[in-house]
């Protein structure tokens, strides 16, 4: 009998799992436009999220892969760190992940509910949604009437598992809010860059040691 090493045992245990699928975010929001990761990062931080990093190890082709994941959550103390927002600039999508690989269903649902509550606090504060209407379940019962207009923002939404329509309704409003702020941040960044270029040009033309043709 061949004695199996610990590493071989782990590899054997994971070999039939579709890790690529499992490692995908719970919800992936693909955007119509390419995103600037730095500007979107600044946007998320300005609206109240915290930027963090974590080392992740997973198996691929019988090798252990080390990956550094950058993500955003709602607090440093974070009892809700299992709910994360990630940015994929290459594929131009925002990932929302509140489901752990090996968590029980009730834990996943708890994480999802916490995440939705955190999002709603921002949307209420910014007057995007009305807290009283939400308390009376008006949004939950008639969400189609209050859908966010994301036709020019979102290309498609992919979910690893089924998501409740009300939660998706909240997420779409949040994404629209984030991307509206992102566009403002982007315009501001472009204006600042243009102003800096103008200042540089003024400095060059006002330099007494620089003359045309000399």
C-alpha cells in the first residue's frame, strides 16, 4: 500500500472541484466601459470603504498558487470581512463576494444580509433610496418600479448562485451610485491633469532663458 503524503492528500481532495468557478465572486458586475483601477479605488475609499490586502493560496495543476488579493470592505474592525468588493480592471468588472468556499448556507446568507445592510446605509445617507419605503417593504414587494437605470453602465451581471431579486435591486443601485461618483472623480482627475499641464506650459513660456528659435 502506498502511503499518501499530506500534500498529495490535499491535492487528491481538491482535484474534482472546479476551483475556477468556486473562486469567482458571488456576483460579478461587468461594466460597459474600461475602468481606471486607481480612480475607482479612490472612489470606493471616499464613499466609506476600506482598502485591504490578503494572501490567498489555492491549488492549480498540482501546485500551490500564492495570490495577493486586494479588496474593499466596510470597516477595519470588520466582523463582515467575508463580504468583499474586488476590482478586475482587465475584464472590467466589479466583484462582490459574500460567500465563503466551505461555509454553511446559513453563514452565506448571514454574510449576504450584512453586506446588503451596509450598502443600504450608504444609499439611505446619499438619498438614493428612501429608508421609510424600505422599512415598509415597498422596495422588496415592488422593486421593478424602483429599478436603477444602469443601461449605460452595466453590460451584464453573473451570479455564482441564485440571488434574491431584492438584493440584486440594492446591488444595482449601489453600482450606479459608485459609477456616478467614479465618473465625477475621473473628470476631476482629468481637470487636475489639464491644469498641471497648463501650469507647466506657462512656466516654459515665461522662462526668460527660453526664446523662440534660439
